[in-house]
């Protein structure tokens, strides 16, 4: 997920490692943990594979200069491949992966977005069905957690269905507007 996220952010604008970590924490901290010990080796691997390239150096605030990376055509292809794949993940990891993919949906065409949402909806429905059909545990605390899990699944199913309906009705949504707003300025807030 870190590779997908890093390539997605670098696709939007060039970044150095420290700024990449900040943006990952800002936008994806609810989906994954990010540490410096993972960022710099990832950047090195991506550069060695030709997915990103050093495009500039910037003086550091108090330390050494920073390398600014930009995505290459190979990196864009890799990002798209990672966006469209459906790896066998644990339930928790698959939920986080979908949230990260959804964050980058404006960079995909409507058909790909719909396919990813339909896939997620199918997974959620199957999980809900498998849990709803099992006998309830006897412990009241276990029952409470069980019911909470079913409520969360039901909520996610409803949310994905809403997103699909919006996508079908307005495939481009406001992606063009969002891509143009605040991309190079600090006003990312929307009313």
C-alpha cells in the first residue's frame, strides 16, 4: 500500500522524502502507518526500478540537501497496475487498500472506478452474509462486537452503493474541478 500511495502522490506533484511522509500521514494515516524507515528505502527501490527519478535538489532547513523525486512513465504504469489489482488481503488490509485507492479515484477513468467499487461492494456483501449466517456467540460482549462489525459492514455497503450511484449519474464528478483547485496552492478545503 505504501508503494501505491507514494506513486499516487508523486503522480500529482514532485516531492522529497520528508514532504512525502508528511502528505502520507496527512491523507492516509487512517489507513496505514508511515515511518521514515520505510520511506527512504521505498524511494530508492522505486528509483532503481525506474518508476521515479530525481529531478532536483533542495537545500534542507538545517541539514543536508533533499532530493526531489518525480514520477516516470514507468511509475505511472506501475501505479495503475497497483490501483487495478485485487490482491488477497486480510479484511482489515483490504479495507485500508480500498480507502487509499478511493483517494486517488480522480486519476482513473470512470469505468475503472466503477469496477473497483463493484469489486469492493461484492466483498462487503459476501462478508456481511457470512457473518450474518453464523450463530451468535453467547457472551454479551462478544455479541456487542459481533453486532458492531455487522453495523460497520452495513454502513460500508451503503456508502459504496451511494458512491456507485453518484459515479453512474455523474462519471466525472467534480474530478476536473478538484484537480484544478488548490493543487499548487494551500487551499485544499472545500465548502
